[in-house]
C-alpha cells in the first residue's frame, strides 16, 4: 500500500497522526460464580468502568478490547483506572491488562508523540 497518503485518507484509515490506542483484557472468573453473578459483574463493569470513563468494550465476558467511546485514544490514566477497578473485584481470580496498543492495527507499533 502506498505510504504517501493524503491527510484525509490517513484519518479514514486511523494511521500516522490519527492512530487510535486501546488495550486488551483477559479475565478469569471464580469457578463457583453463576450466570446471574457474571451478568451483574458485566453490567457493573460496563457502567462503572467503561461508561464512567468514556470508554467502550468490544468482546466477550472474559476477553476483549477497550477503546475510546468517541474518536481518539485511550490514555494511560484511563487504562490504569480500569485495571484498578478490575483488580478490586472479588468475582475475578485473574486480570490481565495489556499495554496500550494500536486499536485498529494491533501488530503496528505505537507512534511516538510529536
């Protein structure tokens, strides 16, 4: 693919200065949790950790990607807030939060700020 792209195309493709960052989650629930308890956890997670911080979650109940609800990138502060919220929950036995990564092209490196 061409590397000399117009600003408009770079924005559409979310590359270069328009790169958007997010992070991945891996969660392990306690074995004795019922479906209702997992649903209650997920409802609280979406409301308290995602909506309250302007974030969106895409994935299942134990693995997914967190990105900004609007255009843009998740901050390191938002990532740390979600990680703290998850680690404080009794329903989980293990929480893995990835470093920030390119939400559209995870294999690409993160751009250095200008």
